[in-house]
C-alpha cells in the first residue's frame, strides 16, 4: 500500500532499507492494535499485512470501496540520511508541518484521491501512516494521523 498523491509520493519501501535490518523491530501492528484501527477505519477492520516494517488494516466501506490504514517504519541507515530523505520528501510534496512529533513531521491531505498521510522523523528512522479510501483526504484526518503517529513513535515500533 502506498499513498498516491498528486505530486508523486515516493513510498518509503522503495527509498529506504527496512528498519528490521537492525534486528530490533517490534512492528507497527503492535504499536497500533486492531481496536485502534477499527476506530479509525470502521467496524470490521482486519489486518491484511503484518510484517516487521509494515502493517496494513482494511475494511470494506459502506457504499463500496475499501478503507485502508497503512503503517511503515524505515531507516536509510543513518540519522543524517534519514534527515535528508525526510527533508526531500517534505519539500517535494509540499507537506504541511505537524509540530511536536519526533524530530519533525509533515502531513499530506488529498481529497481528490481520498488519501492522507503523515511522515515523522526520529533518529535514524522514518515513520509513516496513511489513510486511503472513501471519506479520507480531508482536514478531519489530521487528529487521527497525529494519534496514529504518537502511537508509532511512543511504542518504539523500530
């Protein structure tokens, strides 16, 4: 699952080495349990991907379509490299800063494609949470994205 944005959102999976390479990943599914995913996506949300660096929950939406929550934890290998990737993505996507999360965070909202996402930097790691599907991509997603990121960062999902 990747967030598809008008300006081309590069999925962290393509750009970075997995955080699991350091051998300490607890996994993003542990940081954001099914009950929290259901509160964001709707009743019936289930895990469709559960890996050390990526987690995905999905549910069929009322009226058709699928609502998806995707979580990723990645590292390009060093703190400096993570800062560069974070800065390049934020500038390239014209992300809106979201203060108080890790060492920096930005949010992208795209109602035209029904997706929103947040990326945060902490140490040598980049954390990403995306919401896609009917009803997503609006300012109403900001508090949900913020809460998801707080869980990822606070749980030490690396």
